[in-house]
């Protein structure tokens, strides 16, 4: 079972419902054999920009930040202690709204893509080089297809 802790720190309207967020996370974790806990924090541009600067040394807000859980060294010897925390996702709602509009995509589809993208980061997927990017994009496309969502990497030029 995948448990979500949803934190809304955004003034944006039109946020996805918990049921939608749960569906997207479950789809991304369909092949993962462990129970998980994920924190999903929905923020506005100011908090996203602060976190992006602090943790990635990049200026301005970003659509999503993924923070995989790292077991503290003090707990490393406690193998019998079940820890299901996969990590935290911080999503900037205004950035997602702007991106969906600019890319001529349904907002819900873009949210689904970003949630799936973030969960895959928590699982260790990345896009630092072309091979990793191809693998991650392929996985995203497959998961989104299972949700009846079109390939997010195909550019749409008109609405």
C-alpha cells in the first residue's frame, strides 16, 4: 500500500484531488514490490524558488523537486525496523499551470506526468545522461499510457 501525506501550501485553485494523486503515484509504483510512504507538498513559486536555490543552486521556481529518503547512519544497524518512507516531492502548482498552458496540454495530464516523473526520481531513475534520460522517459511514457495519457514528450504546437 502506498500512503500519501499531502501538504498544500499553495494559493492556486484547480489542484488535483487526493484520489487523482494516489492513482498517479500507484501507477508509478505498480512494479515496486514494497509498501511506501511519500510526502507530496504543493507549493507556490516563492517556496519552490527557495528550495531550488538551497538544494540545486538554481535560481527561480521549478515544477518539481524530489528528495529521496536517506536512512540516518544512527539507524543503519536497525534492519528489523520497517521504514517505508520513499521520500518527498515538492511541486510548484503555478509552474505546472504555466507549463501546461504553454505546452497546450490538459492540466491534469501534466500533473500526472510530473507526479510520475518525481516518483521515478525517488526510485533512483535520473536523466543526467542520454541513456538514463531515454530509460526514464520510456518508463514515464509507459506509465502514463496505462493511465490513458498521451506521450508528454511529443510537442503540440496548437491547442
